[in-house]
C-alpha cells in the first residue's frame, strides 16, 4: 500500500530511494491510506483480463492461459521496473521516469495487451481504463510516468509473443477408430479442441515436450483394469456407488458453466486479497502462476496429442479393449466430456502447476482460501480449504466423479504440472542478487 502517500513533493533523492526500494505503491496492500479503485490493481485488472479472454473472448483454458500469461508478464515487468528491480525481469526493462505510480502502470499494461489481442473489445476497454485512471489518487506526473512504463512492457511482450503459435490453427486428424484411440465423444461429437496448442512457444520450458509423460497404460495392465472399473462405477450419469457429496464435487469442478481457468483465477484473487499482498507481490505471484499454468497446458497438449488416448465414454461403451472388462453401450458421464484426448488430465496439469507455485511462493501448504463454482444446483457453491493440497485432491477426484478421466491420468497430469512449476520457480522471477 502507499504509506506516506501525501509526500509526492518530497526531495528528489527521497523519491529515488523509494523507487529503488519498492517505490510508492510498490507496497500497496489492502489498507491504503489513499485507496485506488480497488484494493490491489493487479487483482482488479486480472479480473478484467479474465472477462476479456474467457467470458467475452470465449477462449478455452489451454488457449486463454497463453493470453493470460501475456497480460501478467507485462504487468510484472512494469511493476518490477518501477519498484527498482527487486526481482529478475522476465523479458523487458522499460525506461522509468520517477515518480511512477505502479497502479497506473498495471492499468496501462493490461489495457494495451487486451486491446491488441481483442480489438473488438476496444471501446469497452478504453472506457474502463479511463474510469480506472480517473479514480487513482495521487500525483499527476507519477500517473503519467506509470502509464508510460505499462505501455512499454505491453508493447514489448506483445512483440515477443507475436509468432508464438497460440492462434496457428494447426489441425489434427484422429487415427482410425481402434481400442485405446480417442474419437469424438457424445453428445456433441466435436472435433478436437485447439490441437495446435502443443506447438506454442513455452514461457519457461525448453520445449513443449520437455516434461512429456510416459505412454498410457496397456489395455491388459492392472492399472488399466482398475482405472476403467473406477471410472465406470463412479463417473456415470447414474451411479450406485457415488455419494451425493461426490456428485456435488464432480459438478462443482466440471459442471455446466464452469471454466477451470476462471475458477482458479478467482481463487488466486481471493488469496492475494486475503493475504494483503502488495502490488509488487501480486504482480510477481500472478506472473509465476500464469506462466507455469500456461506451460503446463502446453506440455499437457503435447502429451495428449502424442498418445491420443480414449475417454471413458468411448472406452466403456466399447468394453475397454480387454475381454476381462464389462461394457455398457449406453454409458455417459456425469458431466460433459471435453473434446480433446484424455491422457493426461488437463485439470491435473493446470492444478498441479498452480498448487506447486502457491506452495513455493508462500513457503507452506497451509493457507486458508475459498473456491467457488458457477455450476447450477450445487449443494456447496463455495468450498473452503485450509491447504492447497486439499483442493488439488478434490479436483483430481472430481475428474473421476465427472466421468471424464482415469486415476492414472490425473496423477501423471499433476506430476507434469508440478515439474513445470518447479522449473519455473527455480529459474524465473527470482530475488535479484547484487554483487
């Protein structure tokens, strides 16, 4: 938060010291003496970005996460520069004139990235941007200088990612139907979603295949027999073994209207607000989360289309490719199966990376937070957790209860995400070491 926010007329030397050691606004948390339009600019503009990317823009998580990472890297490099580079920049070292207000830099960075990625939303974004800037109190010069920094990082990150392949549209034709091979799934029988994501330039990985998972289990293996039977028993629209709580959880994570990226991002914002993170702290955390999640999904898509493994609804109707298994030609999952290959589980990849980053950032698994769901008719539309690992367990179980995944797939997807996140936090966004 801005402590001593009224001291903009202070001596230049003091302003320079403040910039090098955090800067005015760099330590803004939730209880600022001069509150911005929201408690934390990074939190506010993350929600704006979600609306543009996923709500209005309609991007699915694997595609939208790349755009979200572009936004959060532009924010991070802007705020980190204004605060005197306490952490290593990701890609951009903009020119900073002091005083520079980080809140204005955040607004400019997000606005300019979104306006470039979603030009049809330009008028609405312009209106929101102008209203936000009008609501920021403080020094006029600091606001203008902050805007200039945000504009620089937005332009540079957009240029860096201009040819990253996120919208390349490279097609993919499923192999001929055979046991173990993915085919379009009911009810929509849709073609595979965004297969080109497996070719997108990663943020922190050396290549999309760096953490490729091993092949899925053989159809005569004990792992496959267990996973098939578990998915069939617990994941069907009608199940005699799934409890009411398990049904609610399956719908909480995968029911109608639930977009995993939006669901997790809402939790990120709640955590940042609940922990009173500063603008700088939130900018760094969200950049770590967004890049790790994006890379986890890029790596996940690499594995998915490498193996093209079938979904439960296809396998169970066909008898699992194993004479020891029982088929059900009318089986359908509790929730609608996503239209891409099953292995590994994408939510495991995404959530594994997120939980690994959160645990590393806060230095503990124990931290209270909530996650909400937009699925209709839930017994628990908001769930409270005391550990990051608790929500990960719920998410992985929910993919079984929803009838879209197998246990081994959720476990290996989670490990892929964790590997991505461990590399990211060990090599990027690090505290700067001065000689």
